[in-house]
């Protein structure tokens, strides 16, 4: 992964929660439910928003589509090793934000 | 104007604003009229008061018969979003009402992309109508120079038609300006929050 890319990335809330959800294989509807549960009902993903984000993440190879093993027509996605590196960098960035925030306003 | 009173209900109506069209479809649904098809101002509804739906109109990036268009519809179906019909790249979808509001775009980035697609559509429509309207006017000159009674009548028809098209083009242009304002507002928002 190019160094520049990891340094500049600040993920949107939508992408952050999708990547967190895809620590295990999930299809679109389950991602929506999981994000809602993780954010305690604060973040709801619309189908159009989720589709756009999934398409971009597939293009960037941060997530991958799993081959359909079951008869179920729903497509499942999972995070890739590149996606894991990205989210780990984002967690570090968020930790820095929180630490600095607490230093001045707590 | 409506035909039929029992199951099938046809309404002829034209909108130049997609939000107003969506609002009207949901008002119809609340009255028990569920959309089944739409083409060039002709809305066909079925009477169904048992199921309650929320309707949404979406504008695809690519035509429906393209692989990406088909893939998007398949994705929507997986999320319990039912495709009803389409007109050009506009699709009409619905979802059974629940405690959750039915929304297709829920973050700023995707809302901006969707709004830009709508704005481009209206600009292209305005340009097309302006070109046709102006070309209709230019034919008037040749008809008036012919100066027979039949050519004068044709000229009058062309004046009316040309004026309507230019007026419509102006309306669509005004519409696209309102979308520009919305896009600018959302782009300012994205600078301070994502």
C-alpha cells in the first residue's frame, strides 16, 4: 500500500462502519442492520448509499465479494488485508483526535 | 383525468420536479393507489389498501439494460426494495412501510452524487428543448415568406409549439439552478463534516 495513501485517508462514517462490519462475511442487508446496531440506531444506511460505497470499496480492493457457495442469491462481502491496514490507520488517526480533544476540552 | 374506478386507476400528470412527483406518489399510496407503471405522463395504479408502501424515485448512472443498471436493481432487491417501473434512466421503487423511514441516500457524498445526476439530466433536457424550440421558430421564417393561407396556419402552430418548448426549457433550467444551489450547500457541508 502506498505510504501517501494511508497518511491522507480520513474515512467517512459510512465507509468506517462498513469496513468494521465486514470483519466477517456479510450481505448488504446484514451490513445495514449491523451498522445500525453498532451505532445504537444513530447511523442508517440507505440502499443507494450502501451500493455506491460497496462498489467503491470493491474497486479499491478494500473489500472483496465472496464466491456464491450456497444457493442463496445474496452477495456476500468481506474485508481484505488492504482494508484491514486502512482501518487500523484510521483507528490510530481517531485515537489521536480523541486524545487531542480530551487534552483541550475535558 | 382518470379511467376506471375499480382496480386499475390511470392518471395523466406531468412533473418537472422529482421531489414533487415522489411526494404525490406517496400521497396516492396513502389513499390506497399503488403505482404499477409509468410512461410519458401516464401513471397506472392498482387499488391496494392492505399493504402500505413508501415510494422513491432514483436516477441511475447507466441505463437499466446495462450490467451496472441490472446489478443495482439486484442489489436493491436484496435490501427488500421493490422495483416497479422505469422511464429512461429514472426508476420507481418502493418498500413496505416500517418504523424506519425509507431512504436511498443517507450520507452527504452519495446525496451530492445523486443530486448532480438529476441536475445534469435537467440541464440536458433544457438544452434539447431549447434547440428544438429555436429550430421550430426558424422554420416560421420560411413559412411566412411562402405567404399562403396554409403556410400561415403552419407558422402559427410552429410559433405556439416553439414558444411552449422554449418556456419548458426555461423551467427546466430554473429547476437545474435550484439543484446547483443544493449541491453548493452540500459541498460546503462536506468541508466541515463527512
